[in-house]
């Protein structure tokens, strides 16, 4: 068996595999022997089917199967021995007939195409500048956080009139278009929260109302989406289409949130006995916690900006036509050339980033080993427990949970992607020049969602 390579251009090459009868005859005969012993053919006892009959029935398919194995092994051996850095795997050359006859086997010749990985040259170093965006922890943000904490630990009390953040308990009665009560319509007691009403006019129509007042309202204006509206009206989402959006709301009760006092009792609930002893200490602790919480988001913003810069400005020459054919041949389901063309730019962009990332990892000897993945996963699990206010399990149990998570292929891929991104971020932060930039919380959220 012989493999020759012909360079087509800097991006692709042809591999021609020449196979002689000496290469496949023994394998085909051995395979047919297995078929002969296992075949169940009327008139012959199991294992006694003549080889000639097995050859007649299975010879062509067995030859094709063994030939496929031989050619695949030859191709990958050639790639490995010659240290060819290729994209994907070899694919049959388009519009080329196989030289050889499966009906009368003799010499065969197969031609495959390969695409080379392009060379990557990154201009990334101390002269490359990126903004490292951080949230400005100012008094406005601290006041909001403290207000949220006081609200979380506060209590509901009855109020005489409706305020802008109060909760209304009332009865909803469905109305006709003319404002009259609809016979057989919805009549349901429920609640609505003023702070979630976005329509200023609707909110104004309720502020100042008292118990017993009746107000015409739009159910959609009081809720966020069909699921929320259905729950408020006591029906299913499917039933909403059978009902009006206009209702008479009779206010039966008004609940107001009384914020928890900023005292030692609250401090101890939040951070444990004696950890915080004053409002000043509370603000300092919250500022530190916020800074740590936003650090991961700042890292993600940096990585995203470096990613965009590298993908946009790093010249990477891909063998586009080869890749388009490769995509079609590798797809589990039939896919048209038009579909490939429509999605190719996104595919090429993702591939470009994979190549850049691979170059960074290889050039800087960045590794992703299993033990490191275990420790990383343990950290993720511990954070999850902390989010629910629970202590992390003992070390042995946490390690077992991490190993179990990594045993799931889909979960393992997700975790390794996160670990790879964390290592990339560390590399970027130590390589490029960072310009620390503080922005407001709202601006930070807008940048993160862009």
C-alpha cells in the first residue's frame, strides 16, 4: 500500500492511496470466515456454510468494509508520520472516480483532499491596550443594596392608601367592551404589586386609592407576560384567549413593606454574630462583596473584547471550499449547499477563534488536566451551595460530586470550556496592558448585555 501527497496550494493537498490485492486479500478472507461461521442459510448447518457461498453473498460488502478500514488507516498514518496539521479529516476528492472494480477486485486507487490549518500570528503584548471595566461602587449603588437587604428582611404591614411600591389585594371582575360586568366572566381574588407596573399612567391611576375603591384596569398592564397574567386571574395561559383584558379591580387590602431597621439584629442575620457592628462597617462590607461579585463579570467583559479584537484583526486564511464540503459530508442529516453557504460565515468565525485559542494554549504551554478540572468543579459546586445559603459538603463528598459531574460528557464539556476561558482570561490579564475604567452599574449592565 502506498500513499502519495500532491500539494494543491498553501491551504489544501491531495492524498492518493494505492491498494494492491496483497494488502486486502488476507483481511477479506478472514472476515468472510467469520461471516461463514455465523451465517444462517437454509440447507446448511450453522458454521458449515461454504466459503464460496459466503463470498457470493457477502464478498462485495466485506471487501468495501475492509477497504475502507485500510484506506482510513493509511491516511491517518501518513498524516501522523508527516506531522501534517490538518483541519477535520480527509474527505474524498470531489468529481473523482475510484480506480478499481469491486466486482473483479484488483488494484485500487483512492484520492482524498485535506485542508491545512493556517499559521496564526498574534500581535498581543504589553503594547496592546484594553479597557478593564469595573463597576463604580458609589453611595447610590450602596444605598440600593442596603435598601434591598432591608426590604428582604422587612415585614408587610397594612396601609390606608396605595403607594408606588405597595401590594394590592383585590378582586378582579371581567368587563365587557362597554365597561359593564361580563356575565359568566372571570371573578377572582388576587394580588398585584405596584413596583412592577411599568405603565406610568396605570400606576398613577392606582396611587392614592383606598380600600373599597373600584378601578378599571388592563390585566396586561399589571403583569409581565401571559404566565403572570394567567396566575393573577386564576386561569391557564390557554384560557386567556377566551377572556377580555379589561377588569374592574376592587381594592380589599393594601400591604406596605416596612423596611427592617439598620441595627445589630439585622447585621447579625446578614453576616453572623459580631461580624458587623455599624452602618459604616456594613457599607464597607457590601462594597467589598460587590467588588468581588463584579470581578468575574469584569473578566468576562475583558475576554469578550480581546476575543472580538483578535477575531476581527488576526489574519487567518481558511480553505473555505474544502471546509464547506467537509461540513456537508460530516453532517448527520442531509444539508444543502445553500444552507452551508448561509451559515458558513458564523462557522468560519467560530473556527477562527478555536484556532487562535489553540495557538495561545500551545504557544504558552497552557494545559487543561483532569485534576485541575476536578478542583475547578469543586469551586463551582461550593459557590452553588453558598448561593443557597448552604455549607459545602466535606472534602471527600465534594470531590465525589465533582468527579460525577465530569463523568457526564455534556457537563464535562461545559466545565472544560469554563476552565479554558478562565485560563485565557488569566493569560490576557498578564499579557496586555489594562486601562482600569470605572462605570456606573447601569452602564456596566448595558455593556455586558451588548
